């Protein structure tokens, strides 16, 4: 089969690789009909994540048709159309039983990214995301082996186009968890740091939940302009405003700050020269610029929600400020499975349209080009989806809900 594989920092290509096979009784083989390039994939692409090996297959946002099932699979059958959560959860361990699927303690044979491990087992395995998280081949491929097939695959109706439901695999539930973790609701205010795919969908969720004021901070004007036009955010370009938190606070009643903040940037945030040097010398793992701004911008008693990936030590965490303000922090990988039924309902009702952020539709064969576009923010790229196994793609027809097929050039 054809699959996108890693060959060193900034080097990926579509190769011929062996077809996946059933390895465990509760596996299935999926024929991928749509997959996407995630912002988290860029961490891998740039060589920022340890334990990524040459030939590893990337991709943790994908969906398709069930081709084959193991003898123990009862939840789905060949021919079913499913979305696959990026988190691989067993469904029966202590954490899965309390809906903390990303903490599943049975699926990851890697060590996880935690530095202070002690005797704590790692969290769940992830598709296509380094051997720290199990080294499970990802979904930027024609076919994928999906473990724990009685727990993960989520059936979706054939009446909805792939691109309407594809993001149930990761970025939509990630944005949803990030926003509901802040506790905001009707009339609330929220600041979202980062206008990438998760940040944009966080704005969509916040708007749906009735947020009165949504501040969005980024340094790419085209992203901010899109978010302002589509979701009504108040845009702040941090290349022009070095202290967005101060600007936000001055626009809140009583100079209190916003009710909640979302850090959708993570460890590759653009930080100070000091942080850049420390990170280069590997004396710290992450830039703390975005997180410091979040702590500053939120009101006393507010919530800092962090879906952005962090690793290792952070310079200037400002824990004293967090204590003084009585802040709550909520963070971590997304417990995807728990949100899928309600998010599908929102999509079916039209209250969420995650496909609106897509800018580039490409074949799997064009994946390396898609990575370059997304990484360099070329052609106003917001989100790339890939179609395996064909030389044409389907794109929405203007003014219609239908699709038109066009050749890939």
C-alpha cells in the first residue's frame, strides 16, 4: 500500500509499505477514505518529538470503511463507515471506566513523555505519534490496522460527507474539551491563544456555547482575519502587540480579565531570545510565552485550559501568580470517545461546521507538499485533508451541499 513515511526532520514522502494485517483478535483493518495533517504532526515533521524513527507512518486524524475484522470484534463489521479516535483506548481499564480514555493504562508499550515517571504507567497509545506512544502506524495511508476495535471506531451516517465528520477523530473533540474545561457559557468571555485548527474550532465551540467576547491571539494575519469574519473574534496580532494579556484585560469589566483561556499553541510558542537559547541547548523543553500570557489574561478564580502539547521544563512558569489568582489548570490529551455522540449531533444540526476551516484538499500522493504548505503557512493554509487511493478529489460545490470531482494536478 501507499503511506506517508518519515525520513528525518522536514523530510517525508509517500512510499510503498507492507499492507497491515490483523495481529490481535480485536483488531480491524480500515480502508482510509480521508485523512488530515494535524498541527501536532508538524511537531513530528520538524523533528521536535523524540523516538520517531525512519519509516514511521504519520497521521492520527482519519476515517474510512471497515475492510476486515478480528474474531473478537463485535461492535463493527465490514462495510461500516467509521471515524477513528486518535487515542487508542481499551474501554475496560480503571481510567477508561471513568471516561478518561487518554489515560488508558493498557495500550501503550512506550514510556510516554512524562519525565518524573516513578512507577506510574504511561497514558494511552496514539496513532502515528512516535514510539513514546506505542509506535502505532498512523492513518496517512491507504489502510490502517486499528487495535481495540470494540472501543474506538465510531460509526457515522452515510448522509454526511467525509470532511464534515473527519475532524471527530481529533481536533473537534480537542477543541470541545478545551473550551468546556474553561467552564464558560452564555455571556462569558474567553481568550484563545493560537489560531491554528484547534484554536479556530475552539472559537467555533465558544461561539456555539454563547460566549459574549472571544479574543484570539496569533501572529498570522490571514488566520486572524478568518477567525474574525467567521466566528466574530476580537483579533490580536502578537507581532504587533507584545503584551496581548494587557490589551485583553483593558477590555474586560473592572479590569478583571477573561473568564477562561485556552492555550492552543503549546511548546513551540514563539518566545523570548532566552527561551530560544535554552530550548536549543535542551535546558528546557518548552517556551512558556503563551502560558504566561494565559495566566496573566484570565480573571481570579478562572480556568487555564491547555490542549497545546507541552514537554519537559518551562521557563518562567509564574506559579506564584497562578496561586495568588486562585487559578485552575486543566490540560492533557483529549478523551475523544466521550464526546463523539454529542458532537455528531451538533454537526447534524448544523450548529458546528468543522469542515469550514479546510483550505487544501489533496491526494495522499501530494502529502509531502501538503506538509510544506502547512508548515510554512503558504497559500493561507489553515487545514489540509488528504484522499488516499485515487488521483482525483471531491470538493464542495459552491452554493450546494453536493460534491464535485476534480483531477489532481
